[in-house]
C-alpha cells in the first residue's frame, strides 16, 4: 500500500515529507517537529485535499 506522487505532494504542502515506506504499512516521515511514524492509511486520509484546497484549485483553473 504505497502513496502516490500526488498524495506525497499534498502531504509535502502540509509539512510532512515521506522518507521510508515499510511493508508493514508503517511510514517514516520528517515533520517540522522531527521524524515520526505514521500508518499509511492515516497519511492517505491526511493527503485528501480539503474544501479550501479544492476551492482554490477551481478558482485558479477558472481564471
């Protein structure tokens, strides 16, 4: 269960940089607070764009 490039980019905008994905579903990430372990499923939820992200993309695409 690996993260897509789009999901990694979305996480990067939130300050989470994926470093290592383990086969067990655990992911080592670098955050402003230091290195942290996350579950891959949790990161996929965090990578979903929020309402403001979609609104900004829509406005940017309409211009």
